[in-house]
C-alpha cells in the first residue's frame, strides 16, 4: 500500500495489534519513536510488543516532550501485542520483564519478583559468607586446640626427659629433707628472659648460660639454661647433674650460698631460677680491678672468711654433708654489698654422714683441682679445702691459677706460691694492693693457712671448720693471737715456735707481735 501526500509517496505497512491490559513505560526501552507532532510516542518492548502513549498536555512542544528518544510527560500508555504470522496475541501474552497478574487480569512489571530474586541472592551470598567464616573459625579453633595439645605433649616429653620424674621421686620421698621447689612454666621463662635475648646474658660456662630475668611480680632473678643438647643428641648425664643441683640447693639455706628459687623442666633444656647476684664473680673482681672499687685487704679477708664459712656449712652443718667439687673464683658470686655467694652445684654430691669420700669420674677445673683426687679419683672434703686454698692465694696475689705470662709455657700459681714461700719471697708475688693495704702479720698468717690447704697429702690439710675459725681469728685479733685447735698439730704454731727459737735468721720480711720481732722462717 502506498499513501500519496502532494506527489510524495511514503511506503507504509499496516499491522494489527491486540490491546493488552496493563501498565507500561516508554523508558523501559531505548527504542522509542514519536509522531511528527509529538502527540503519540511508542517504544518497543519486544519484537512483538509495543508501549504506546498519548501526550498528557497539548501545550508541550515535541522537542521538550520527546528529546533524544527520552520521552517525558506522556500518560495514557497502553500495551499492544502485534499479530504476526508466527505470533498470535492473547490477553495474557506479556512482554519480557512483565508477568501476567491473574488476579487483576493484566500485565505487570516484574519489580517485586526481581526484588525477591535480589533479596534471595543477597541472603544466599550472606549465608555462604557467614558459613565460610564459621568454617574458617572452626578450622582455626581446631588447629589451635591441636597445637595446644601438641605443646602440652611436648612439654610432658621435656619434663620427663629433663629429669622431672627423678625430681618428683625425691620430692615424694622427701629424701635429704628436700624442700618444696617452685616449678616455673616455660612461658614464664620466655617472658622473664625476653625470649632469651642475647642482651640478657650474664655469663656462660661449661654447665650452661645464665640470663638476667624479671618475673611477673617484678623480682629480678638469674636464670641458668643448662647445656644438654649437643647438636641433636641429648646429654642424659647433664640432665642428672641438673637434677642433682636442684636437690642439693634445695637442702641449703646459708647467707653465703646462692639461693635457688625454683626450676623449669618443661622447656627443651631445663632451667634453674636463682636469686639475682648483681656484682658478678670474684674472678672478675680480682683480675679486672679498677680504681673506682679497689679490692682492699679488708675486703679480701672478709670474702675469704665468707667462702670458708659456706664450705664449712656444706661439709658439716647441712642436713647431709655436701662436697662442692668445683670451687673456683668464677663460681663465687658477689651481691650488692660484695658479700660472697658460693654457686654452681652442678657437680656437687651429697654424701652419707659415715661416708668419707666419693669415687667418681674426675671432674673439676684445671688449676683448682686437688692433685690427690686427680690421681685416685677419690673426692673428699679435703679436696674442696685444696680448691679453697687456690682461691685464697688468688686473693693474696691477684694472679690467675694457670698463667703463661712467665718464661715457662704454662705456670701453676700453686707451684709459684709454694716456691715463693720456700724461698722467703712471698711479698714479691703478692698483689701490690695487698702489700700496700694489708697488715704484714695478717698477710703472713693467711698465706700460712693457704699453704696448709695446698698440702699434697689431703690428710694433713685442715678442715674447712679450722680454716674458717683461723681466718675469723685473723680478722678479730689482727693476726696476733694463734690458738691450737684440738689435738691436731698446728703448722702455724710450729712456725711461730721456730721464729722464737731461731731469732737470728736473716729474711726478707719480719713481723712484730707482743713487742718482739720475728722473721718469716725459711723452713717452710
């Protein structure tokens, strides 16, 4: 069909459409067209559906009413279904995104359905997220529980390996009057040492490393971490030594013995917790002297007395005699007032009252070790006496037990000291501070005590009780009074007697007592 307007022909096509009840909107489609006067506009909702609208106000121009296909101010919209050979329109034939409302008998946009679908999607998404989160939390919680259980089992393994069962056995039997010992957790030790920070290290030795720590209550302690794991091999012998030290120290209560506060057995290597002794070791004080803290004769004598009293307590006054077995200046700690504290009982042994010696594998420190013990492997209380004698001559001379500074490759301080006594040249080897500050009489008597302690025959050495009493006597009397203790022959009395019977001896030093002058006899 063709329509002619003023000689112009426009091809047209007529198509029948069925009116469908329902609301539609021009803006539901971008495919929008209008009549030339803008009276009517329509948009294609689908290939078979149109939305046709009539202008609301006849006074609105076309350019304003339908600009760029975006039609406005159109009401009275109707939905048309186009009849084609392949499509027959029914009253419920709704375009896409519309649905037939059987109640209202009309087509409506799927707004509610879409919202419901979106809501379902949101709910499903949230549920999935929450479920995943709970699953992750459950997995994490299970992991933490398993990890905690694993840690508990590992701590139990360490406790058993570190001698915990042996310690419990001693505690339950109360053998040797063992006091209750506080058991610290590995977590407490980690926090106390800042996870074993190298800056907290106080010292290292053959038995382990000592850290400075702070407990939860704010108290400062020394934490000794034993050396038991060499590579991947666990040293069970050192575990025995560790438990031995715990048991020994739990029996001791003396002001000149370092106090054990507790231990930790659930760490990879066992830990001992001691009171903190702030001023280092006697070894450092002797061999690293400074002008700010001169080591006077009075300090040396007091420290010697304190060490002697501690050993006397261990040998005779404790619940069971205890042999220290490693007395040396580096095992003597100094507290805030520079009072001596005997420490490091890793190799110590408690013996029965009737027992006179221990037969053991030789242990000790070269330079301090009793030669008689080294030969026989039998350790007695006199072996501790010998080691104390070495510490005493360290205090007198300020020299190390073993030195290679002289002409000989290796020199023993004990031999050097005894030779000097034999040659009457004692004052030539003394520490200058001792010579300057100490009374000669006191120095000589202290040297004689040291000489007796160093006797190669252990039976001729004094006991620590005698040594402690004689050193106390020096402090009390200034070396002017010497008593005979019991029936045992006193070498000091013999020396004094020889001074009285041989006044004509010409020696490098003399001492004065009771207004009489006596030489330092050369017979020793």
